[in-house]
């Protein structure tokens, strides 16, 4: 089976959970910018959580795809309009679509990245144990590049769960362009998209090295996402953050969500295609549970930061993982009880 690219959209790439274990060799992790939406797209399609999906950046005309055969797909992430053969379709639900169906991504209401999973995942050659695309190095995904018009994306063999879900939804098709289950995922609980989100942050390694007034400004005033943001980092504009005195730092490891302060005082939140090390002082680390909110923040959005401690961050993550586990279990019960 395969999916054909009619229109690639602004920037669409193949991503999984990332290229783990190679940063010590200078190889970036990459992977999905919104790892939560990526995981749930796979779960709802009956895939393993780390299967390759399409990450679709929605800051212009959306992509258009056609399916060569009957297919099971799910779209999660941003609040975007999608239609199948001209009929509007729901997000955050597995969808059975007929052979020859066309999936069109329309206007985006909130957020800026969607994730399209297909049962069986996209069957491209892994590079260093990951199918994720890293465009600057031209590795992973489809020839290490964003999708182009005319590309054909091979789809792998579906899991037993995906096959059962496929048969269940296929039996519900009547005259419509697709079929979907009656149940709904509370996606606002998993991904609360807001115009001005509050981002939870742990104290960074160099927090105390910044002026008191700058610390207060960072946690009390909004910072705006700039158009210069990309998969490497979310660049912010606001009250400049100043050090008490000049620091001479040795480059050290950075993480997804590290907030660096370069000499101009404007914060940069490091994201999926971040460098492996960094030498700028770090004022904070975004809590793992709020990384999807950064990934979905469009240029012009205002972010407000709230400081929390490690215990609060861990509890929030444990709660999210429990919700994901419950979702996985419920999907299996709904499918195999059919």
C-alpha cells in the first residue's frame, strides 16, 4: 500500500520519536516536534508508538494526499480542517478511507503542526535506528528532505490491532467518504491549545546568574514567538534577560526544552533539531508535558512562563503517561470486543 503526495504543503516530513543514542557522536535527535500528538496518532491507528508518521507544518496551504488502497489513518495535533473527498472529517479518531480517496488539509484554527499516521507506518529505510528526517544533514525520512509533489510513500504491514480496527470501521462504511468510531478522544485534555499558553519551567542551571529584575521579567511578562523560529529553536522576543556579570562557559549538553539566553538577551527554546551542545547560559528547562505547547505555538503567539519544581514536573508527566496508558487500553477493548 502507498500514499501519493498531490500537494506537499509548506513543510511536511517523515518523523518518529527521534534518533536516540547518537548525540555523543554529534548526531542530532530530530523526531516529532509535538511528541505527544505523534504518539497518540500512532496509538489511535493501532501502530507502535514510535512508528513513522507525517509531520505537517501548517503556515500556508495544507498538503493533499491520495490513498492507493483502502487505508486506516488518524490525524492529531493542530486544530485544522481536513476533508476526505470533499466531506469534512474528524481529528483525533481513526478513519477508514476508501481506495482512491483524497485527504485535503484546509485552514488551521489553532496550533501549527499536524500528525498523519497510517496503519503500518511509513515504510522508509531507518538511519541510525530512526526514520526521522533531518533536513540539514539530508538523512532519514524520504531521501532526507521534505515531501515533494509526486512522491509515493510506502506504507508497512498493519499490526493485528490495526487490522481489527480496519475491519471494524470498514464494516461501518455506507455511502460516505470515510467511517469513524462513535467514541471521541478528549483532545483538549491532552493538548490544550490556547492563544497565550502558560508554559511550566524548571529552574535552569544558570538561573541565579541572571539579574533579579530579569528573573522576575522572565516569569511575569509574556514573550512573543518570532517568525525566525523553526525546528531547531523557538525564538522569543520580549524584555531582555541580562546576566549579573559576564560568564565564561564551556559548551555542555542541552535538552529538548532548554531555554538559552544569547548575548542579545532574547530567549531561545531548543527543540527537536537542536544542536547537541550549547554554550549560552540557561535560564530554564521546559517541563516535558508542555513541550507540545511550544511546538504548536505559531509566530505572534505570546508565551508566559511559570516556575515549578522537579516534583511537580514529574507528577504532571506521570499523570499524562497514565492517561495515555488508559487510552491505549480502551482502544484495545473497543476494538477486540467488536
